[in-house]
C-alpha cells in the first residue's frame, strides 16, 4: 500500500512511522509535514534512510502543493495526524488552530476526493477525546457521546471531525475516525504536561500545576495509540468511529508526584527536594475537569487493548528523556523559550 501520513514529524506521527515503516517494508510511507515549531526531523532518524520512507515538506493549507504531492505519490491510505495540538497555545493564539485543523483537513479531504474513485482509499482521521468536553466525577465517553468542546483547540478538532464525517455521508469518502485520550511517551514536545515536568525536574525549575491539580486525564502510552490506529486501518469499517483510551485515569497532581519519585529514583536526586518544586499556578481558562474513555468498541471489534501500564510507561518515558539530551536541545529553540516565558511568566 502507498500510505501518506500527515504530521509525521510531530509526537504521535513520528512514533507511528518509527514503529511501522521498519515493520512493513512492503508498504511505502510518505510523511507530509510543514515542520512547525512542534516538529522535529530528528525524531525520524530511525526511518529517514529506509527505502520505503519519503518526506515532503508541505503546509496542508497550500492546496496546490498538496495536490502535487498527491499526484506524485498516489496514496491509497491517508493517516491524518497533522494539527495544532496544544490547548494553551489555542487560548493565546486560536487562528493557527482554525487554519490547520479546519482548513487543512478540508484541503486534505478534497485532495483525496480528487484522486480516489468512489469507495476507493482509506482516510483515517486522528482526533481527540477533548471534542466531548468535560465529564463530572463519573462516566466515560463512548462513540455516541454528544460533542461539547471547551477550548479553541477542541472546537477546531470537533469541526474537523464533522467535515470528515460529512465527506463520508455526502461524497462516500471511505473515512474512519478515532478519538483518543492523552498520549505520553518518547518524542513529545516539552510544552505538554509530562515532558514539561520531566525537563523542569531535571533542571530544578518550578513545576507549574494548574488550579489545584485535581483535573483527571486518561493516559495512553503513545505506541498503544499507534497500534490502535494501525488496527483500524487494517480491519476497521468505513464511516465508523473508534474511541481509544488507556484505562488509566490520573489526577494531574498525582502524575506530577509520580514523576518526582521516578526522576529521584532514576537520577539519585532527593525526592523531597523535587516535591518541593511543585507550585500551584492560575488555572487554564475553560479547563475540562475530567476525561475518561470507554474503548469497548475497538476492544470488542478489533481485539485492541492497551499493553503498557501507566507505571511502566511513565518510567520508560523518564528514561527516554534522560537518555536523549541531544533531542531535547534540538527542540529548545528560541521559539520554545519564548513560549515558556509567555505561558508561565504571568502565572
Ligand atoms: P504535535 O503537535 O506533536 O505534531 C503535529 C505535527 O503536525 C507537527 O509535526 C507539525 O509540524 C504538523 N503540522 C502542523 N500544522 C501543519 C500544517 N498546516 N501542515 C502540515 N503539517 C502541519 O501533535 P501530536 O501530539 O503528535 O498530535 C497528532 C494528532 O493527534 C493531532 O491531530 C492531535 O489532535 C491528535 N491527538 C493528540 C493527542 C495527544 O495527547 N498528543 C491525543 C489525542 C489526539
Ligand atoms: O485528551 C487528548 C488531548 O490531550 C489531545 O487532544 C491534545 O492534543 C493534548 O495536548 C492533550 O491535551 P491536554 O490539555 O489534556 O494536555 P496537556 O499536557 O496540555 O495538559 C494535561 C493536563 O495537565 C491538563 O489538565 C492541564 C494540566 N497542566 C498542563 C500543563 C502544560 C498543568 O497543570 N500544568 C502545565 O504546565
């Protein structure tokens, strides 16, 4: 198969390619990515020179460049990861989110429609559980949960999900949608909770916990997410949605405390000193209280379930950041430092 992956230089896309390109020499993979601040070409070192891998630097909002890539590579499967993905950035600068997540998805759907005969191809849209808004203390999101997004990020992803389903209903495009919970693991840009806290711990910087740290996220190790997407591409149904979650609900403050313990164990630092870095800062506006996913559909229909426990996945993640200082240095550009100053300077 000829498989076009968008956003493959970002966190989940790079993990997906690093897992699948070597495993499937019979498939050709093309990575289409604009290389925004969130991308790191170094993340693709394990596959960059493999014969079944190619890279195209293209912005999804540049429709003529996108068409040229489609004409050149004639993809049979599209896996759409590319997005602006960070909720806090969507609050300080929502325009890029509407542009990439909505207009970019629209362009991609149209590019598929141009080259695929009716019923041909697979368009896999990678989306988020944030489209469902917030849960209270109980309950879980399933595929029938009503959309109720809270942030500009989740609203733009919800809008993109609607486009994808409309292209299926109206034009018969063979789409599949997955809505996944919070991912963590290697190669995640250190603006997100877990890598930000690990790096701050290593540098003995304050650990900024929003509000009281009581918000709950359902954490999934990134490779488990990639395997779920691959299972849907292989055996999912067109027009169908699959929720993907880690069965691992954690309060933010508990995640941060676990990271203090792990970094202490892995580096020989004193745990009480690390715990002393925890600081409570003003909350994120519109902060959803709790996410939890009911993955029973993908488990029953496709036999997928998460393999990594949160305890072992978190330790692997800490070890990865400890062992990959060159990767960290390469993402810590001036732009990253400006973001840290802008987001945390006034909290
Ligand atoms: P990321 O921010 O790490 O990477 C996004 C990638 O998209 C980057 O490589 C970037 O260069 C690329 N990109 C951005 N705008 C582009 C454009 N206009 N044209 C082409 N490429 C562009 O994101 P991630 O965390 O890897 O998330 C990937 C996808 O998974 C997103 O669609 C996100 O909504 C979804 N998702 C993420 C999580 C999570 O916890 N990270 C959970 C569920 C769903
Ligand atoms: O649920 C899936 C979503 O998970 C994805 O769609 C998003 O792309 C991804 O960024 C993630 O969104 P979150 O907002 O949940 O992730 P983030 O890592 O930004 O925050 C996780 C929790 O930690 C959230 O409740 C906010 C809190 N937080 C975050 C940061 C960056 C803090 O308390 N302090 C921080 O400094």
